[in-house]
């Protein structure tokens, strides 16, 4: 118990540090789209953000032209599912702004309201990200020592862009996707047991994962491999899979309805940003221009961990049909192997986006796999040879510093130039000053205390329960389903019912009010300068912007062949005058 309390206090201190540091403007790589979705459902009752984005926004409304679908909705491909958890923060911020004015805050209600709402929605990213760290630590703790689990969690947090998107560009859905990802892994591995009812509940939850962020779609491959293994060892059967799919189905229908209202036809916007003609796999991973391994070399250590579990899986493969011949350590490595295989499938898929940079540093689109990277790093740290542990530990710290250096250069606008000409390391280290100046500084304490104190107390109590009081699952539960606790799924069921019912009400409101609000806007002349897009142009703004970024990069490094290929692709997909 003392050890658990010590771990809790460590996480609590970390939470307080995050609380003091985080930016309160809810700005992010995809903004203002997520704030607009939340505002639209709360204020207008629909998911059409056309009137919730500032008309002067040059990216979304170039040349003062409103691009719309045939239903006069804004054609945005980003997932809208995050609103199910952002709505409470938005509503709470609006409530606080209506209370008697506190000294130090604006007398203007509109300004004060937006300031409070943005601060609370920003703090939601801190809360979600903090829960990811706690749940990932506990997941890792199932198989590894407390020291290894904690060290691995912190290294992956600060050795990847995770900390940056948790503290600085807080207006993103990646951190929220990471939370759904780790809960999904927890649920299917250690909570739902053999009960078909629980498998249906998990299906509902996973359906919501697919709505929240397209980054989570790749986890389908993890479930396919997991189902295949559990069926092979006769822990579940096909009826469990049918119950799972029965849970996913109604959520999928709700998403299809909302997408149909948006586009006026059946269209999956998330697929529209895939580039089937070209792959940037090597550049995406190793390029000095925001390459994932270049920015965050801790991934090399994670890959080494994967090699270990791959070798162990190969040794155990012949015994999979006879689980009694497998040791507990074998089951651990099989679990980590199944968990990590989908990561590599996802890397292959996202290499076929139209750009890997996306205006952000490093592997932003892999943050949903945060728990997978932690498990892989922990596996190599669990090596019995002490000198290997020492080397990996030292390298981990060095790689954290390098990751911070590259992100600091990104903040200073230097990373593009360094893709071709790299100055001496001693000169580059100077950029680390940006980390302390732009990231690790205390901000807006009065505003945070006034708006975020109650959520801070709530999340602290949740963390205390999870770390100190909650019962730890046994390592063998994931493959011995009869040992899953009967009450383990209750919290998942409550959370799933809440988010599913919230999404149902959002969909019903969108069905009822979307067309009414659009008609009202049309009567006011809001769409007088609107252009109704064809299906092929729904994702044009995003894709052409990505390809222009790639043209600029390959022109800079002198790869004229790639430049020609990309320009040719733009002409084929869109038209010759696009450039």
C-alpha cells in the first residue's frame, strides 16, 4: 500500500505541474474545428460548423468563399466524436461566465465566456492525457515492475510529441484518442471476460472509438488477431465476436446518419485523405524533416522491444494450440506481440497520406498508440542483463533530450532549414532555451484556479482510486477469461452507456435542427457567396495543402522527380490550375 501511495503522490505532483504549465487558448493543429464542433452542438444543436468558424479564417474560407456540400454543411473530414466529452467542459465554462464577475476577468460577457470555455476545454486535454499516463502505467504494471512501468511511461511521454500536444497545442483530438485507445486495450484484455453481454458493451464502446478519431480505426487489426488467438485456445467462440459486432453496429449507423447529413450522400471523409498512388514510408519514418524516428529516436528502443517479443512469439508459435505448454512469460510476450502488430499495420497505412509533416512535429498520428510504445519499451528494459538495462536507460534519457531539441527547433521555425543543412550540435542545443521559454513556463494561474479547480479535484480522486484502491488484474486474465472479475466491467458499462446515449442525443438533435438552421442561414443571405462542392473536392483543401507542403520540401532538398510526381498527381486528382 505504501508503494501505491508513493506512486499516487508522484502522479499528483506531475498533474500539478501540468496544471501550471498548460496553455489555455485551446489552440491546436486542427483548430478551430474541434471548438467549432462543440460550440455548434451546444449553441445550435447541430454538427454543421459553417457558422462557427470565423469567416476571416484564410485556410477554411480562402478569398471569402464558403465551400459547402449539397446540404450546405461544411465539408470537414475530422471526427466529431470528441464533442461527447468536450460538451461538459464547454457547458461548465459557460455556467461560470454567468456568475458574478470576479476581479481580474473581463466585464464583457462574450469575451469572458470564450476565455472560460477555452481554458476548460484546454484543461480537458490535460485531464485526458493525465488519465492516459495513469492507465498506461497500470497496464504496464500488470507485467512489469513498478519502476520499469513508471520509467517507460515517462520516457514515452517526454520522448515523443505526446507532452507537446498535451501541454501546448492542446486543441487536438489525439490525446482524447489516446484515452479511448488505452481504455479499449484495458477493456478487451482484462475486463470483459467471457460474458456475451460484456462483449456487446465493449462493441458499443469500440464503436464510439471509431467515431472519436480515425486514428483508432487501425485497432481493428489488434482485435482481429486477439479474437483469432482466443478462439484458437477456446476461450471465446464466434458468438462472442457476433455480440461485439452487434454493439458496434448501432454506433456505426449513427455515424453514417451524421455523415449523410453533412455530405448529402454516403461518404467517409476520413478515407478521403488517403493517397493510394504514393507512399512516403521511408521519409515519414526517417526524414530529418519531422520524420518520426528522427524526431523521437526512442522509437528505435521500442522497435528493439518488438524484436524481442517477435522472437519469443516465434518460439511459442507451435504451442499456441496447446496453451498448457506455454509459460506465463510466453503469454505476456504473445499479448505484447498481438498488441504491437497493429501498430506496424497502421504505420504502413498512414504512409499513404498526402503528407507526413502536417504542420506538426513528429509522430502526432501515432499518439493513440502511446500504451503500445510503453509496453515495448518496458519489454526491453525487463532484460535480465544489468548492463543492457543501464544502456537502454541512458539512451532513453538522451533520446528525450533530443526529442525536446527537435520540438524546440520546430517552435523556432528552424526544422525546415535543418532538413538540408544541419549546424553543429553545440549550436543546435541553444534552441533548447525555447523549451523552457515556450513550453515549461507557468501560465494564467488565476484563470486556471477559478475555472479548473473543481475538475482538478475530481481527476485527483479518480487517480487515487485507480492507483491506490482499485484491484489489479492478474496477468493471465487476458488469455484465461474465466478468471475475469464479474464487477470489472461495471465502470466500463456505465461510461459506455453515458457516451453512447450522449452521441444518440447529439445525432437526434442534428437530424432535427441541421436542416432548419441551414434554411435560416440561407434566408439571411449567409450563403450568397457559397460554392457547392462536388464529391471529389470534399477533401481537396486538406489534400492540396499537404501536397504543396511536400512540393516545398522536395524542392528544397533538390528531389525534382518527386516534385514532378506530386504536381502530376494534383493535376490528375483535381485540375491543372490548382497550383
